[in-house]
């Protein structure tokens, strides 16, 4: 929004032209969310404590987590609020991709808020039933995907695979269920990863910085042509959104690092997971996102493997699931697991970026 205002002032004072640059707005979007989270984080935590919005710890989880019972949750509200404010200031509100992404972000945040609220009201770790939660996620995902489908162009349904310059096939209508499953699956994978102090915040910083870089080069004709990736007009604006979220996660990590003063809750994790998938759909990185978010894939895969093996053979593959709890059960300190998962997330991001030149 500010870019329109400063475009007018540019005629009177030439340095205001800086605001029209995408990189400038992306940087300041990140700084805005970072400052909002750091400045208001303490007040939000205090308010959550006063409202007794405390975390309920699952009984079958690691016993070392019992001391975290009562720690304020729903801290994801701070991330959502800061990103919305930042985008109103620094985003191009005439860009349709911003509204599509913002719509998905807020709709999944509402689902997460309802889930968190029910957990607090019932004083246990059971919020929305699994069926109700999935139903709401599928409804939100279907609406988002259909909007992308009907407002897209000829490459919307094309499937691009790393190492291949041209799309491998046109998925046509099959792209719709594929995209819906990607959004719901990624949302839940990110949600499952939120189990240790600072783990998810740190990983999301890496993921959204990577997506921001990809969005920027996808929106540039020259960079896209040089790297042999599809150019999508207007996609560069998503870099502002990605950097805004990355900044918010840095600010949130200030309070979420071990020992955590606040937890993100489903209001944050479900929304951020959905946005990861939606942005990958908009910039045609649906397959590459499996590498960028490799840690999320490993986490949800560990849960699926554990559940399937136990139901079929009454045997557990891991000492505990998700995977980060398995390492806790092996005796690894929480901080060591978090840092090593961050390193793994960084390696996945570097691998994903390296595929761009090998086309």
C-alpha cells in the first residue's frame, strides 16, 4: 500500500523511488514483522497468561515435557497479526497472488484458532476431532485451489519437476485434487513438526527465505530465462509475503527459543503450513517443495509409518513419533535435536536451490 503513496511523493523527492523496488519492500516487510513481534511479544504473552491460555501436554508424549504444561500457547496469533499489518503497508494490494495467499493464511489460522480454543476450554490436548479438523482444512484448501485454477493461465496445471527445463506433463483437472492434498498435507506436516522449543520457528525461517528467493526469481523475466524456470508475472510480489513471515518467525523465535515462553499453537502452524504449499503452487514449485520442506516430510512420514505398522502388525518402528520425539526417547537433549534439525533444514534448502541451475 505504501508503494502507491510514495510513488506520488517520488515527484517531489526522488529517494522515495526506493519503495517501488521489490527487494526494498521485502526487506522492510521482514523488519516490520520482526519489530512487531519483539515489541508486542511480551505483552501478548502476559495477556495469554492472564487469560490462562496454557498448553496442555499429551499424556503419551515425553515425560520431560510435563514441566511445560501451562506455558502460554496460541502465540501464532502474533505471527498472523504482524504479517497482515506488514502486508497492508508493504504489499502490492493489486496483486492477486497476495490476496490468494492471504486468504489461505487467514482461513487456516481460523481453523487452528478454533482447535486451540477447544483444547484450552476442555483442559486437555483434544481440540477439534480429527474428522472435523480435516473437513475444515479440505474446505479451505478446495476453495483456495479452485481460485488459483480459475484465475490461472495455461501453465497453472503444468507439472514442473527439478532437473527438467520443460513441464513433464499437463495434469489438467487432476491438478485440483493433487493441489488440495498438497495444501492439507503440508499444513498437517508443519503442525506435527511443532513439538520442541524453537524447532518449527527456525525451520520456517529457512523455508520462507528459500521460497522468497524462488518467488523473486520466478517473477523476473531475465532470471527465470537464465535459470530455465517458468516466468510467472506478479509472482515476485510473493517474496514480500515470504520475507514478512520469515521476519515474524525470527521475532517469535525470540520468545519461543528454549526454554519457550510461548508456543505457536495450531493457529500458527496450520496457517503457515498451508501457506508453504499455496506459494509453491503459485510459483510452480509443487515438487521442489518436498525438498525445501524435507524435514516436514520426514516428520509426517514417521507418524504415518508408525501408525500403519502398529495397526497392521502391532509393532512400533520408532520409540516414539513424530521423529523429533524418537530422538528424545533415545536420550538426545532437546536443544541438540532442534539445532541439528535446523542444520538438516538448511541442507535441504541448499539442495533445492542447487537444482535450479541443473536443468
